[in-house]
């Protein structure tokens, strides 16, 4: 299913920045670095807080992280349909 977020072609969408490959790659690297730092600090914190039960703590963390990713992917379709319907009614 394709999503047409403009809902019609009568509106011209403008952007603040022109699409630039170096900007997209720089943002991707920064997001990846930030995610890696966040995961490293979270795992370090879990290991420090639960030194005797680190295995179950890591398992619960990865489980909740996976459930959150699953909910996010499933919810994307609902949000897109709802937002497009609201935009079209304006």
C-alpha cells in the first residue's frame, strides 16, 4: 500500500534544505553513534545495578526493547492512515 501524504497534488511542498547526500550521511552517523552510546551506557548501568543477576537483567532489557520496536513498527501504519485522513479533510 502506497501512502500519498499530500493527498492531492495541488499543494507544493517546500523544504528548508535541499536534499544533500553528505547531510543525510552525517545525520545517519550521528544517530548511529548516539544509539551506540545509549546502549553502551544502559548495559553498563544494568551490569552495575544487578551484578549478581546480570543475565536476567540484560534479557529483560532486550525483551522490552524488542517489544517497543515491534509496537513502533505496528503503530506506523495506523498513524500514517490517520494523519493522511486528517490532512485530506482540512
